[in-house]
C-alpha cells in the first residue's frame, strides 16, 4: 500500500478510527466498497472504533470479502478497555509521584521513606501483573462477531473456511483461536473438506487449538489414510496427536514408533 492511497483515504481513517458519527462512518464504508479497497479494509478494521468496525464488517460480509475479517480477528485489540486501563495506571502513578514529592519536601525519616518506596514498587509490580492479565483477557466484541459470522458462511464457502483456519493459526488471542477452532471442529462438513484437500497441518492445528479430546480423536481418525506419509515426513505434531488420540491401538503404536 502506497502513501498516496493513505492520503486519499485520510478522511475515512479519521472518521472510522476517530470519533465520526454513524452517518459519516456509513458514508466512509460505502466509499471503500465502491472503490473495492479490500487491502485497505484490513488495517482499518484492526484500528477502527467499534461503531465503524461493525459497519465495515457487515459490508464485507455482504460482499463476501473475508480476508480483511481474518486480519482483524488475528490482530485487533479491544481499544476501550486498553484506554481505560492506561488512564487508571497513569492516575495511580501520579498519586505515587505526589506522595514522593510531599515526602521529600517534609524531610520524612528514612525508614518511612523506605516503606513508601516499597509500597510504590509493590504497586508497580501489581499494575504490571494486572496489565498482563488484562491483555490475556482481551475480549474484543468485533473479533467475536467476525468468528460468529464466518462460522455460518464456512459451511458453503471455501473462502470463509480459509479465513477461519487463518484465524486459528494466526490470531494473537487464545480465546479467538479457540473459538474459531471450536466452530470448525463442531461441523463435520468443514473438517471433511479440509481432509479432502489434504490440509493435514491445518487439521492438526485446529484440533489442538480446540483443546477437546473429542475433537482430537475426530481429527486423528481423519488422518488415518495419511499415517505412513506423516511418519515418513516426521510430522511430529500430527504423530503426537495420533499417538494420544487415535481409537485404534495399532495406529497409536505406529505413531509412537515414528516419534522415536
């Protein structure tokens, strides 16, 4: 993407990522649709405010353009939560700076100053832990919307199924990876199409991301015709799945032997 395109869509960026009204967001999205600016929609979806993102998701689904949706489900954060968290952290840090300033000004005894320093360090550590936990729990509603909408379309659309697999393989968020994987493994239609296309690595990744023994067993059975090839090529993830979850003891033993 060149800077000329970014410049041409400058107002659209400001509306969708900034504080544009619904009418402005709808107009911006309509222009993107008219221009078929699909490569620009992915980055916009990652950063857009929720209102604009939802409008853009709906239009892309309507046009059956799924790649930008996969990009957003892989990389989009829940902006509001992060903004609130940042403000709280900034406020807390300001409070401790004020305490330190007042303490220094009044000549606080060393033992009291040491306690204040320990308290500030403990609070800083607690904030860091809270930041990490908050990031892990990031539950952006637009990501959830994308996975839910693609799940229905993947039953009849290979492009939608490809987008769901891409989300499982690439999303930075475990909840999104698992959600997409569960949608796939609960539809035998999707699994059988992946198996028919011999997308064995994708099947294994989906089964592992779903974190369900029943899903792993289903995929292991689908891998049965390919056991010899997997053993010959040393596909360890697939072989481990077969060794642990295949219902046939003989095939489990064969997979175990290939791992040694």
